[in-house]
């Protein structure tokens, strides 16, 4: 996204489009602990941002701040030209995977429908436009075959696709995903990440995804935001995921190894490793 | 044996009896309607245990109301609303909630028993608060029950959709701007109200049979957001009205009839659901993957 396109009208995903999200010099402290500071991030339409970092680095807190549920200690976040606030209609949210209870009184299509009008008072009265919107979204997320199954009976991957559908059906400009691939097998990881990747190509949408493992989304990510040691590092994959950059961030030698199109980070300090669960096929050296 | 049978079911002069308990049948039907609807959310929010605790405190309140002459209705309302709000305020997480409920429940029961033992009035009243009574629904009491159930049903219909959203996934609902804490408290108040009136009819020990069993049965056979509340209310009304009409003939309290009908409906739904919900083999493999 470095092409000189300033003389063209605002084209999807090109640099001059106004940013969907602008984080300026943001910091978050809990007591004496600084989660992150000097966090700067501009997210433009069509951009895919991966948020990486050890557990406890404040990745989820950043999403909560963007959702307007977590006040900053300093700095500001601007969303679509205004301040962040709770319940912004143009933000979709896919929280950390939590399997639905088997007794949940909803079918797959009703679950997706909550994303459309679940916030409104009153009864969910049936209507043709509502039904069509849900049918269309079910087709998009490849869930038509289990549309009327109860949500608690579905597999983790199927439920996760429904969560993405629930977030997308409100047609958000910004999609926030918190570890959407966790506890999914490789095939399902591919299905969910492809779905999220495809969603940003329509509707001038941007994606911010927290992930502990960059590899499933390596070929999709435009920007990496690496949170660790109270700092925030932003750039492309090639800029951030390097031995030099991460060694500087952690203040200790860290090796970033690229092999067969995958990235392995080796030598993270113990404090960072704590709870830094890598995907099963990619355990950090210290855990082997 | 025939003695026992006539004790349980005797339908001599049934028509006249029916007229006498007209109020009770109306009360039962309306209570079933409200209870069946509330039950859907009791299940969705995983609150059956909380219902039991609220009913015990409602019993304590009713017993205190009897003892101090404040009135059973008023007492049970105070008791159940206090319990519902305490559970709602202190127990936002399931684990905390369970321990708070476990603390409240024996306290409520003990308090109620204390008040009942100090009460020197008719014994039938005492027993009725625990196991239910049908003859006691006079006109003013029926009116208060209708008003309370009306508030519960109307309130539920207003908050239905966002409350369901919050019950399914509070995080996403909050991100969409739903006030989850406020909605939870509204629901606890509605739950407290319907529990208080249920205690007066089916008794504190058996409130679960109209606030939980019908919804649990409905969930066995369907997951449709329309069919589940419809079936749940239907089951609750059938159990209540059927229980009252059967109890008329016998000389035992109403609650065993209501709970038995409720339980049989649940068993039937479980069996039917087990037959219907058997996913095809391929789906079962996918679900375990």
C-alpha cells in the first residue's frame, strides 16, 4: 500500500483513503504496570492488521479500548472520524472462542441474526428482508447446510464461522477478532481465516486480528502490531518479525527463523514465554 | 389401595368444585404463561439453581408476612426480590453465583421455618407455603397475581431480543451496545416477581417445576426461538391447570400433580428429542472433529 495513488479518487485499500482507525500515542497502564505506550496505528480500508505478543501484553485490552470498553491512560483512538464508543454500529467483534452450551435455545441462523438486530428491544419479528439478509450471510460463511441445527451441536469451526457471520451481517467497517483461530484444526483455521480475509475485500472493511501464531494468516497480513515489554512495534511482517527488531523490543537475543513459508520465533525471554502458547506444530524452543 | 386411589383422584361433585376453584385455574393458567416464558431465559442464562434460592427466600418472606400480619403476598415479594437482586448484583460470574445461592438458600429456608414455628395461626397455611395450595386464591389475591404476571410478561416481551443476545454472548452484545448489566438486573426482578407468585400457588419447594421443567422440556425438542417459548408456556399452562383440576378430586396438595405432569412432559420431550435430534452419521463425525 505504498503506491502513489494520491491523484486517484479514494480507491478501496489504497493509501489516500481516510483511515478507519487512528490510534495516536496511546498508552494503557494498570497500576504501576504499563501494558503498552506510544502506540501508534493507522488502519485503512481493506487493511489486515495482526496483533501479536505474549499473553498479558494487552492485546485484548487494545481491542476493548477500540470497542470503547476500556479507557486509555493516555493518547487517543479515533474511529471513523469520531471518538470510540460502546456499541458502535460499524464495528464487528468476534470474541475469543467459547463453545456454545448445548442447551442454547438458538439455531445457527438465529445466532447470525442476533448480529443484525439483537441489540433492539422487542421481539424478533420475522420479515422477508431479515430472512434474506441472514440467508445471504449463511451462504457467504458456507453455513447454509447447518442453518437450522442448534448451535450447541455444531463443531468449533462451524460455530466460529457463525461468529464471523454474526459480526459481518451488521456490515461493519472494522472487524475485530480476538484469537479466532484458537482451538481449531488446520483445515478449520484455513476456512475461518480465508473467510475473514475475504470479508475485508468488500465494503471498505478493515480487519484487526489478535493471534498468537502469525503463520495461518501470514500471506494475508498487511501490518503487524507487536505488543511486548510495555512497547508497541508496528510495521509490515518483514519489518517487525525480524531478529533485530524483536531482540531490540525484548532487550535480549531473539531469533526469527523463516523456513518453508513459515515464521518461527526462538529465544523469547521466560517472562514473554509465560502463556505464550504457540500452535501445537510450532512450539517455541523453550517449551519443547 | 382403593382408599389411596380415592385420596388421589375423586371426582364426585366435580362441577361444583370446579366453580369454587375458578380463581385458582385462572391463576394457574396465567402463572403458567409467565413461568413458561421466564423459564426460557432461566435455561438460557443457566439459572435453575438461582430460581430455587429465590423461592426459598420468597418462602421466608411469605412466612414472615404471615407471622407479622403484613400479608403473604407482600412478604413473598420482598423476599424474592431481595434474593433476586442479591444474586444479580453479587453473582455476575457462574462460580460466584453458585456460592452466593448456596449461602442464601439454607438461610432463607431456616428463616421461613422459624417464622412458621412462631406463627400460631392455621396449620394448613404453613404447609401451603412449601407445597402449594389452591383454595386460597380469593379475588384481591387473584388481581395481584394477574397484575404481577402481566408486568412480567410485558417486561419480558420488551427486553426479549437484547436479553437473549446478552444471555448467549454478553461480550458481543456489549460490543453492540447492549447494556448487559442493566438487562440482567431487569431479568432478575422479573424472575423475582414470578417466583413470588409461584410460591403462593405451587409452594416454595416446587417452583422449579413451572419455572424450569417446561422450558427444559421445550429445549429438548426444539431450538427455534419461536417454538421454544411457545412450547414452554404450553407445557407450563398444561401442568398448572391440569394439576389444579386433578388436585380438586383428591385430598393431597396441588404440587404433586403439577410436578408430576411437568415431569412426564419432560420425559416425553426427552424421548422425542432423542429420536429427532439424532444427527446423521456424517454430522456426528464433524461435530466431534
